[in-house]
C-alpha cells in the first residue's frame, strides 16, 4: 500500500478529482464535533471486528 | 401479483418429475485441523440399465441432468438448498460419476457447532422438455449404501486437503529475522505516515498514520501430482486474504464553509496473509 493509493481511495469516497488545498489557519480554528468523533471511534472499533475477504 | 404497475403473468407447470436421493455424510473430524480444503468430490456409481430397457431406448436418447444441492436444515425446522454442481450424464453409460461438491463442504464448515451432517440432495431430471422428450432419465439410478460396500458402488465423498503447517502462511513476520528468499509467507508491519505526506496536509485530521501491514515471503508449491490434478490452479502466492477498512476524519469545504467528515476507506489494512493459488475457489459466504 502506498500513500498514493490511500489518496486515490479517499478521493473516490469523497467524489473529488484532486486533494483539496486548505489553509492551515482555517483548519486551526476548526473543532471536530463530538458526534463526528464518536462516529470515527465507532468505525475504528468496527473495523477491528469485521474483516472483508480479499483475494 | 399485488402490484398495480405490473400485469400478472401466469406460469404453467410443464413438468415436475425428478428422482431424488438424499445423501448424509457424517463430517465431524473428517477434515484435519489446520488444513485447507482444496476439493471435495462426490462419487456416485451409475448402475447399468437393465437389458430389457436398453433395447427399448434409441441410441440417441437425450442425456439426463444430475443436480447436486447442499441441503441446510435450520434450527426452526425450515430448510434451504444451494446449488453446488450440475452436469449431464449419458443414460447408456454406467460407472462412477464425479461431482464437485467443494462449495457444499465450505458451506458446512460455516455452520455453528454442533454441526449437522453434510446433506447432499441429488436429483435426476430430464434435460429436454416438450412432446418429443422421453422419460428415459428415469432409468438413471445410482447405487446406494443398502446395496453393500464400496465394491458395489456406494456413494463416496473424497476430501482433498492441504496441511497448512507446510503449505500455509506463518502469521506475523519475526522482526528480528531478516527477510530472505526462503522466508515463509508472513504479515509484515508497514506504517503509512500520513502526516509526512504533502497531499494530506491540513485536511486529513485523523489518523496521523496507520499500520497497514503487507504480505511478504514465499509459499510452498504443490507437488507435481497435485498440480497435474488441478491444472487450472496457478502457483501458490502470499496474498492478503482478509482486510479491514480504515476510518478517517477529514475536513472538506461544503458551501464555502469548512466541515469535518468521517469516511471509511475499504481494504486498507491487511488482517491476514495466506498462501493461495490463483484460480482457487473463494468460499462463498453462507447467507444468514
């Protein structure tokens, strides 16, 4: 797995053509809401339990 | 039939005739632990047609279709069947007929313990329908256990397995041992550092990086007689057999405002590495 493959998968999921360019100052003011964090943690837990089959 | 958007189409039952056999195989402890099922073959002995009937048949009698289904009896008493193999057999020829029932055994392995015996339903049907079709398929008979012993052709189930202690992967790689040409297939740590990647700057918020793992090393190849038996199988290779998704928190612009979003990228982390042949059957997941 390479960083470029992660980027490709991420862009497909978000329906984007290229990586967005975001200013560091804008992100500095951004607060991750609790429900977003909770969803992330739930998916993390889930991904440790459920495996998908590869080849 | 309850929808107003569709006209009801009535079907007509043309034919419903099949001779059916139910085969029951006690499977517990038949498959060695830590082994991979390569193939399961059902062998049925087709009995010769009685002389009297043979004279009545034309030489070009249509073949009969033999279908093998795996029968699952659920806890609530209901049952379901899954088609595993189907082939034509000549009505004139007698002898051993072989069917591939690997999928049935794979399904059986997914049952929760204690597992019921392996139930295989064999049905013989006429191949062609219509006024000219003959009922010759009824003459196809397979020997049963009651007729006594393997010598008389009782049904047989052949299980071909590989010992994974020799042919499988070894789990996680030992970080202390350097990789060499002879290193057996294993899962090696591979850290993807997202913080260090220019494209991820300022919008990939979580995680800063993750352990993706990779499958490295070699696998023991099948001995010559087996690769001759299964010529459709490619060489055994060390591949990722189970993967997990990677959740991420990203910041995206929506309507001119920055928002945080969770996405889940499929098949990003290797969970298990296995030795497998290109062309090998991928076990179908049994429906709940």
